[in-house]
């Protein structure tokens, strides 16, 4: 296994459909301009309540990617 150097960025994705779609939304958007993404870590989860029900999710993640 070769050694790698990673850079971390923080992203927040959102979705009315749940935590996983919020994470996937953030990663998909980042993939438009970043490459070599290797892992993510959920650091915060929030939600919006409307009329006594969960209406929207926001999930903050740290994403690690290898430097060229």
C-alpha cells in the first residue's frame, strides 16, 4: 500500500427525503469539481420541523480526498 496525503473539506447536503439522500447530494455536487474523494465522516445532522413533522434534513460531512 502506498502512502497518501489527504485534504479534508466540509460540506453540508440537504434533502427532504432523509439523511442518506442529503449525504449523496453533497458528494455528487462535490464530485463535479473534485476528484480522488476517498471517504466521508458525518459530523452534524440537523432537521427542519414543519407542522409537527420532519420536513427537511441537513447533514454536514467531512470529505477526505487524496492530493495529486
